[in-house]
């Protein structure tokens, strides 16, 4: 039987393949602001950044314009092919965020666009430890968090299949990351009561 992570990956493969024939890139709202905030909280003139998730393309553009070395990553090859069309100059990787292919302290910043909501609670701490270890001490993690409670398989909005979704209350999520050596630096409502943007700093 396929794992929940594999079910989710296959759904995104089908959804991305369907979108590929209807290519119409549109900038994601807030990407310039998020890129500036990542730079601000890293506090260095040049940074190495990993960008993952649905809004990767515009953020890759914004980070590159500001002088960052920004890498895009997705677990779905079809989603990655779609991203290649939107961000043709960016270096891209196909990998699972639960097993990042980076050396310890290799990155200054990681942006995970709602992806931690696809990680089961039982795998959550190990996944975040992997993100933390890929960041240098003082590096930052940017997260778009979907607010709610509970977890389970849900039908993807495209109708392409099921995806695993876990929901968090912001205070619960922040407390969990405190225990994993992250400290909150920025919190911003994106959709009040539904989504929040967080920046957390690796302390040690």
C-alpha cells in the first residue's frame, strides 16, 4: 500500500501534468515582500537559499534579482518541469524535503510554501530537524502555514487525487519549532484565520 507521502506526490504529478498544457505564469502576490524579509532576517549581502512549493517561481526571480543564489526544489518531476518553464534560469532539484540533499549548514535560508502541512505529525520533528541542519546557525526558515486542526487525506482542489494535509494553530506550530531550536522572528497574517507567513531563525 502506498504511503500518504507517495499518494500526495502522485496527486501533484497528475495536477502539474494537467497544468503543463495550460501554461500561464502569473506572479504570486507578496513574493517581493517575502524575499526582502528573508534577506532582512538573514542579515547578509549574499545568501544561499532553497525555495520549495507552489509559489517557488516568483520567489526564485525576486531572490535572484537581489543577488541570492536560489535553488528551486520539488518532489514531483512534473511540477519541476512546470517550474522550469516559469523559472528557466534557476538551478532546480528533484528531492523529498524529508531528506534534503544538502550538507550541514549549507544554506542561509529555506522557504517552504505550505509544504510542512503535507508532513505527517509522526514525521514532523525529523523533517524539521533536517531543515534545521541544512541551515547554518542564524539561518532562517520561511513558512506559509495553513491554520486549522487535524490531519488526513483530502481531495486536491484540482480533482487529481488525494493529498495529505495537516493543520496547525500558529501558537502550536511556533511552540513546536521552539523545541527544535528555532526562534520566531516574523509573523504576518496572509488570510486572517486561514493562513499566516512565519519566519523562524535557527538558533544553534
